[in-house]
């Protein structure tokens, strides 16, 4: 037990909250890649070659792409820890809108029947929510050069035309 200010609590639910947010962001990136035709294995490999890689993307990324949700930490425990973190925040007078949104997605994943699977199975829920069945695809679309429209070009053109 660790004492934080006047609260006696296990800090693991703060850490788990952080892990939940990273996992959810990574899962959305995978769904976005898959939904736009980018090979998800390539997406994971490219992400992991950058400064922005995480332990989640390195260790869990390939497993998520293979739909392997053998639990190391159950999704139901992630929901519990997010709930505890939000209750602690509330009693401290804090509002955590991103964590609140994440908890809603994890709860929906739990209701979808994923509670006893790994917490990363939230990616599977997001995939199904978007009408997709699997992360793996035979589509070998390249990441660079094939993504249209080009937001930077549009933004530059827009600002240039308004000057």
C-alpha cells in the first residue's frame, strides 16, 4: 500500500490508466491503418522504428495484429482500475475526460464479451465497431505515397490562398 497525500491506495490503477490510454490510442491507429488499406504489420513495424514506439506497440502490437488476446492482464481488471482511478479523481475534485472516454470504450468491450481476454482486446472491439473482421490483410499497400488526401498540402494551399 502506498500513501498519496491523504489517500491510501495502490498506485497500480494510476499506472493501468496510463497503459489503458496508450493501448486505446494504438488500437485506434491499427483500426485506422486497416480501414484505409494500410498493411497493419507494416504499420506496427514503421511505428516501432520511430521515437514514438511504446512497450505496447513493441510487445503487444504483433499479437494484436494476429488477433492473439491470450491474457496477461484481463480486460475486466483494466475496467476495474479505470473505475478506481476515476473515483479517486472525482473525490479529489478532478475531471479526467480522456480517461472517462477510455473507460466507456473498455466497458463497451467488456459488454461485447471480452472481459476475460487480454486488455488489448479493446482493439478487437474497435475493429468490429468499424465493420472489420481482422487486422491481418493481404493488401500490401505502402504507407508512404499512397495516402490521399495529403493533409499538409491541403493545409498549406488553404493558408496560402487566404493571405
